[in-house]
C-alpha cells in the first residue's frame, strides 16, 4: 500500500493553512471500511485505511505522529482493537483510539481519559461518528461541523 499525501489546491501560503486531521481507520469488513472512509472524507478528514492490526501497524510506522486518531473495530483478525491501541501507544502514549463494535459492552462505553480510549456502538450515523470525533479531538480546524455530516 502506498500512501498518497493530501494536496492542497488553494493559493494560501502553507503556514497559514490548517492541517487536515488524519485518521487511521482499521476495519476488516470492506463495505464498512469503504463507507466509513467516505463519511470521514466528506467531513474533511484525511483517512488512512487498514484492514487488520498488522496492516494498521505498518501504516502507523509510515506516518508516525501524523495520525490524530485511530478508529478501530473491536474485533479484528488475530487481535482486538484495544490490543492494537495499546501496541500503538507504546510509541505514542498520547494517541487517541476510538473502538467501535456491534457488540454492546457497557464496560467499553465509558471513555478512559487516562488512556484516551473511547467507545462507539455500531451502527452509528454519520453525524454521531463525526460528533464523537469532534468530542475527542475538538472542533475541526477546517471548520467542518458534525451537522454538515448529516
């Protein structure tokens, strides 16, 4: 997989441009991964997709600190989303991780602020996903709001 950098098309000097926030999306179901990528891109995020934990670690190693948030499915082949988050935090302790699952488990629904791990139950709406991301990261520097995600 070759990562393509986002190319800005306006004429502002590069120092004045807000940086698009980058999300590493880890989802083993192709349809869900593609749909979620589309939602996130339409809300103004740069998305780096990965199909499993091994692929996610490889993408992370290529980007390192350029990733603002990891969104991962709870259940991945060979590893859980929480284990993946712990692995990535060995290199970046401040990295925020949003774990999603269709299996509601109340112990995962509470944010763990000390470890920056959050939970979102599936299915979720576009608006709910973007609102959750903005709650974790703060409002987008590009001015996109959750209400625009519909």
